[in-house]
């Protein structure tokens, strides 16, 4: 089977988050999981961009793949350079923090601007992500085997598994494989308020794969660490800046500080497309602020006073000094600078 064909056929536990079908971007609607496994067909670049904004598709690498196909849609729709560039600007603004979106648009900008060439390049981005996921799982597990106590537990945050990517996932890809290799005995999934990626997606994926796991409230992770049985904490990234700062789902910073206090290795797993060498540090990154309703409600029900005001940053910045190891498809190192 060719690499491009693999993009449509994950195993039965792991449906594809993004697929290209004759000009249509088919997205697994992650807002409806785990109750419903339904797909949304986006026939235009605007529809795909709006689906990224609405988090039908989410997770940095999956956003990048969807954006690559959306560029092909833009080329199909718009013949004048001005209209094409306007559509790409609309797409670029869909979500500001995950650098994979801009990376995919910029990567395709270097290709001949024909539908055929752009589609080939988009399929290559998709196929490369699948390969990168597996390489990172191998490298991450080798690192855990060397540096962590065997048979202990792991904690992860947000959702970094199959449907956040093209393949088996980033951090969750490492941890699923580590569980199968008996390097870890249990995975704790933070529920990840406010959007509940951990509760709705990570726990779902672990259950589907038959992996021993526990869902915990975000505020429980410190006490789990204090229990003394956690060997490693592994998270993904939406952007890694040149100095090694990691921008990831809100709450990652809290975890990293707690990990340092408890002497637990903190692993960040992300493909090269997440590394932003043009941006010096996390201080320069625009952090997406999302709708107050995400915080004011639980499962659609408002539980707060009418006049409460909200801050809802979707991501935070974890300083490089708190990170024990970065795993990309190029290697595992405590210095992001050498993984180029
Ligand atoms: C997703 C998130 C994930 C990162 C990294 O945020 O923060 O941890 O995308 O994981 P959102 P991965 O759900 O808001 O898109 O690299 O596997 O995507």
C-alpha cells in the first residue's frame, strides 16, 4: 500500500480525522465524540477553515493536514491571484496558535501553484505525518526505557492521539506503544477543561485500544504525582519556539511545574512541523482566546452566575527549562536546537 493510501485506513480503533475525497475535505466531527462518530464534508476552503475554527478538527498536526487540503480547495475555487490569496489569509486566521496551520500553507506556497501539484504536496504532508508519528513513538519509547523506572504510570494532557494527527498520535502515540511494551502500566488522562479533550477524546481512544487508564480532573494530577508511581509525563505541542518554549493546551504549564517539583521527567512529543524556528520565544506567540461559553457552561448547561466574567486562553507557555526531553521524528534530545 502506498503511503498516500494509508491516509484513509487507520485500524478500526482509530478513525481518520481528515480525508480528501474528490475536492471535499471529510472531517471526523470531534465535537460530537465520543457519543457520535459522524463526519462533516467541507466542499470549500471557507467551510474547511470554519471547521478548524469550530474545532471539528483539532490537534496541531491534524489542523496542518486539513489546512493543506484546504489550500488545494482554494486553488480549485479561485482563479485570480487576489481571490486565491484572500482565501489563504482567511484560512491562516482560522486558529492562531498551532503553527502547523501556517506551516502547511507556507509549505504549499513553495510548490507550483497548480491543483495537481498542490494536491500531491498535501497528500505528502499527510503521509509524512503518519510516518513521523511512528518514528516518534519508537524514539519516545526508547527514551522512556532508558530513563524511566519500568512498569510505572504516565500522565498526559489534552488529546494527542490518532485523531489529533494523521497517524497514531504524538504524545499519546508514544504512551500507547509504551503501554504495549510494558514500559508503563497505566495512563492517567487529565480531563482538560474547558473543552474536555482528555475526557471526551483521550479516554475514548484509550478505551477503544483496551489500555488501562484513569480519567482524572485536572486538579488531581498533583496528588497522582505525589503518590510516587508516575514515571513520565508526556504531552504534545501546538508550537515549539526557537528557544525550546512549548505552547500547548492550557494546563500544560501547571503540569510541568508539578513534574519538576516531584522529579518526574517531562516529555514533549511533536513533529518538525510544530517547531517554529522563526519565533524566538513563547512570549512572542499569540495565544488564542476562546469563547467565554466554554468556561461558563458544562455540557451546554450554564452553571455560573449571570454576571461572572471569564478569561479563556486556550494555550499556555511552558518554559524550556521545565522540559526534560523533546521527541520529534529526528530524535530525542533535551535541546530542541539539535533536532533540526
Ligand atoms: C490541542 C493540543 C494538543 C496539541 C499537541 O489543542 O493542545 O496537545 O495540539 O498535540 P486543541 P498534537 O484541541 O485546542 O486543538 O501534537 O498531537 O496535536
